[in-house]
């Protein structure tokens, strides 16, 4: 006779949120001098890339570069100089690094005090990006172990490697990624091998909250390149003995086709899901049942 399982609990897990061009700092009026702002900063509301928006009197806008100081998702202190504005043109520029917290904003002077600068954030989770962790690295003829200049994912997700450059120089190497899972526990994954003499992307299956090291073996020659990014597979953040996902939403719209779900009772980073729809910098929600076993 069947028995009733106890302690069932329906959870709604929320990943990221919408973009907001003033979500970190409302528009600041130019003063004719550089401004270093450490008060009145909000968030960002969730880990994301940072934006700067030039507005006000277009003729006063200068090609300045705003500097952002803050903290990455893994807790390390980071800084980024955002791309330059376009002279005399209102618009938004976007950084490449993911910030969990912004501690200060440095805004150089524009050409006139009619210009304004606002600081915001992109939507998240971001769509898959082949250079999201590390821009293409040129082969040197020897193995490269890279620990600096690594960007972080906006939410725990799978890591990708992309071979490019001279196709004939690409070897069937396997990139090794070290980092942490959503609980801060050290994890490692050896990504699938590239296809010989063929540019392309391979994808891992574990959800990394941070990437601390990338090991790239030597290709067949120095015309090959390797970039490190992230895919559309997100970490669930729960240990599931079986698939108890009820439904998924992208930007509050229910996914008509169920996500692809992988579960593991003990390894947190192996519990993942992949929506049927590609991620596009809008919020994701996942409904599932938590059980005792």
C-alpha cells in the first residue's frame, strides 16, 4: 500500500530581475569637476553588469568614462572603467564585470553642467555569452593557467569554452575550470574536448557561482584562441533526489515546454535547469517541491 510522503513544501526560486538605468544611482548633475560618489548608492538589486547613462543637455555630454568600484559575487573587491559615452549624444554604456555591490562611482566632468549621469544595472540572468568570463586568449604553445582578469557569472550557471582563430591550429584540448558552487564550496570541472581543426563551443554541466582559475592546455599552434563564457544552464540551488520542478517562468510568462532538469542528491552544483526559451536579461522563476528524500 502506498504511503504519504511528509514535509512537502512548494518553493518559488527567483533569479535576477529587470534592467534599471537608475537602479544604482539616480541621475547626477555635472558640476564642472570630477565627482566621487560613495553615498546614496543602491545595490544593485541582484548581481549584474553595471550601466551608465548620459542625459540632460546633449551638447554638454563628453566622452567620459565612469569608474565603478565594488564587490563581485564571490566577495572580492573589483573595479571597472566603463566604455566612453558618445560625444554630444545621450545614451547608455554597459560594463563587462558582474557586481554584487557598488561602493563608489567616479564621474569625470562633462563639457558642461547641463549633462547628467545615472548608474544602473542590466537585466539578469544574461543570455549565454561566449566571452562572459574571459575574452579570447591566444595560444602560446604551452599550457596557460589563468587566475586574473576573470569576470564572474551573474548567477550560478554552467561554463563554456570557445575555440577560434586559425582552425588548423585547434587541438582537441580540454579546458579545466576551478571555482565555487552556490555555497562557496570549491569545485572543478573538465569541459568536453574541442573538435580538431574546428572552431566551436563546448559546454560544462556544473553550476559555478564563481570562477577562480582556468587552465588551457596548448593547442597545435599559436593561431588558435580560447575564450571562456557561460551558457543558459542555471543552478537550482537545491539538492534534489528527483525532479520535482513544477513549472518555470521567463519574465513572468510561463514556459509552455518544461525545462530540462538535472538533479543530484548530494552535489549542489549538479542540480541545474535549462529553460526551453533562451535567457535574455529578464527574470527567471522556478517552482519546485522540496521533499525530505
